[in-house]
C-alpha cells in the first residue's frame, strides 16, 4: 500500500509540474491522468476493499465492539454489494445488532442496580443518624445516634443540616466539659502520622456553666482543611486532642465511637448529595 501511495504522489507531482511548465502534450497528460486515477482506485481498494472491511469487522465482533463492527459491515455491503464478503457480512450484521441490544440491556441493568445500591446506601447511612426538625427555619438537622444532644460531655463530632429539596451542609464541633475554665484559644489534634493546630478567633469559642460544671465549645462550617483532618482521623488508630487555654490545657483521646460517628456522618452527607468540595 505504501508503494501505491508513493506512486500516486509522484504522478500527482509530475502532473502538477508539467502543467505549470507547459511541458506536456495532451496525450501524455491523459496517460498520466489515467494512471493517477488507477492508483487512486487501488489505494481506495486497499483501504476499503472487501477483504479489508470483512476482516476488520470480524475483529470488532471478536472484541465485542459491535457498533464498530456494524458500521464496517454496512460499508462493506454498500461498497461491494456483489462480493462474497458482502454476502457473508449481511449475516454478521444481525450478530452485531444483537450484540448492540445485549450491551444496551446490560448497561440499563447495571444502571438500575447502581441506582438501587445508592438508595440502599442512603437508607443505611441515615439509619445510623437521629434527626431534629426546625419548623421555623425548615431545616432538618442530622446527628449520629451516639453523639450527645447537649453540652454534657466532651465530644468531637460532625452534624449536618438540610432544607427540603436542598443540598446538605456539614458542621464541625468540638465540645469541652470540665470543672474549671480553660478559655480555649486553639486545639491540637494528633493522628497516627500528623499533627494539626486549629486556631480560633475571638468569640468563636462559646462558653456556659451550670450544675457544677463548665462548657466551652467550638462550632463552625466545614471547610477543605477540616475535612482533610477528619479523614485523617478516621484512618488513624490513635487520635489525641489538646484543648489549649490561656494558661492551662486538657488532653484526651478521641474514642472509637467518636471516630465511627465521624465516618457515619461523612457517609450520610455524601449519600444525601453533599459535595466534598467545601
């Protein structure tokens, strides 16, 4: 085929050169033109000949590329209707069409199964949560069932809100309970391999006291940095948090229940359609 293409190019070049130089007779020009057309046809036959098209179609069928096989076979029948390959190709078109139908059915089945799995995942994810509906604001708040509802104990957790037909949003909360004030200014979180510092601005840590105890808590919107910290915590075996106050600090270990609750909230958040690009 390369030889034929080269010949075609040479003859085309000669024809152009001779014409531009007015150095060719009419008979010579017609001879070159005929030869050129012949070579063009040979190239066309090599590219779209019945053997070539039939062999390519069979390869596509073997590879289950049924759309390509059908296209190749239709070209074969159109260009070489009287050939033996076209006669055999007509029967293969039916095989290709059946393959296309089977693939479409398989894709539809896979899509339906995926949608079913997503619904089950959503149902299972939200089963691990409790909800609280704010009628005035039209917000449903979601919490893991193991997360405290009050400021009655130390806690590191996530929760989320969702309006009807809206996307959910995540909140990040750290609670400290003790016998004396720390006046927390920052938090240090140590995972298996990393250490993170969360600095707070004035007024971001809220405080309250009563019944012989004090409470300090930090509640903020989730962002990419906090999300990465939470993911690292979920993947770590040992997690410690330090509550840094003006003069004193308190350390404690994040419990297995707290870690599982973080995972449950992220799963439910994603299942409810939440975006991980904060």
